[in-house]
C-alpha cells in the first residue's frame, strides 16, 4: 500500500522565504534519499530558477511541459512528470515561465488551490507515489501559498546565522494564516539547521536558540557546511550519489531517516535510507 491518506502520497513543502539557506539542496537530497529508501518520490520544482531540476539532470532546454503548465494551463500531472536517472525518483521540472505565475494567476478565483487540485487529480494514482517533495521559491509568493495549501507539512531549512529566527517567525505567521483559511491540517514537519560549522560560536549559539525556542520541532540532524554538498549540483547529482561518504551525504541520509520515522504508517520498508 503506497502513501498515507487512503493511498495518497505524503506532500512535504520545503519552505524558507530567504534565499541561500540550503532549501533546494535539502529538497533534492531528501527526495533522493527517500527514493533510495524504496519510497516512490516526486520532486516538484516550484522555483522559477529551476535549480532542483538542474540538480537532478533535467537540462534547461528540456523542461516543457513544466510546473507552470500544471498550474496555469491545468495540464494533467501525468503529462508533466518525468522519470529521473534515479530509481523511484520522478520530477516535475520548472522553467522561467514560473516567474510570471503570480501575475498570470491573480484573476483566477481558485488561485491559491491550483496546486492542491493538481496533486489530487485521479491520474496521480497511477504514479503510485509515497512522497511528494515541493521545492518552493525563496519568497512568500502565490507559488509558496499554493504549496502550503497543497501540502500536509512544511520542512524548514534554517541557516545557522544571526537573523535566522527573525525570518522564521514571519514564516510561522504565514503557516498559521494558511491553516486558518485554507489548510487546517497543515503542520510543521520540522526545522533543520543547515550550513552548520561546529567551530563557529555563532553557529552553536543559533542552534542552541532554535532548539530552546522550538524544542522537538527541530530535527536532531544538522546539515554541515560541506564542499561536496556545494559541488554536487554542478554534476547534476544529489550529494548522496556524488559522494556517498561525505559528511553532507551522511547528514541528509540521517535527516531522511528522521523524516521517515515521523511517518511510521507510511513505511513500505522497515529500514531507513542507509540500507
């Protein structure tokens, strides 16, 4: 039996309105690690920059139809999804058309529910998915609101830096608004501290502050600053494939195990992605 919710996949949006916090890297590597654990996973690229698509080897000239067509033209998801080079891992690619989506959708009465509806089309059942991971743009735009309305939970990458908690409080307010108006079951999957340097006292202080403020919402795993994580996208590979023994790869595998442990009813396998 695939998926939770009566065979439906679990949908996780990776969100932070700040750029450069490891959002796309987290989306790509969590999706890849879920797939490696035997979970059929779709990575849905909702960022006009299309970096998640690049990171999984979809060339920029080969991204039509894209998530823009899924939202704006209501193209069936089965026509947008494609197989990646990785077993169990599918992608809905993004291209620069998405940059105009906010304007193109503003007059649509269902504008905040378009992704929600697209991910509940009958044709999605044929994909037999366990998880959908949505890589959101670095803003609280209409695209991000669509992701929040469509998903079950929000995964928040938080860079270990001085202003981290300020941005987080704004994001939490947006999540609360969406919960009150459009998606009452929306919850926080968890917060993951990224770009962590254990030798840096500020990083240690930020991690300590985040854990004391948010408690169990913060994953035990922290994602270190790691050159292999930075190099992997230029080879169109997740770091768990590019350098499986690197500290960054090990961290993303551990994070994914934590995520899977938060969804015990969804396990199709008894072990985590290390196996």
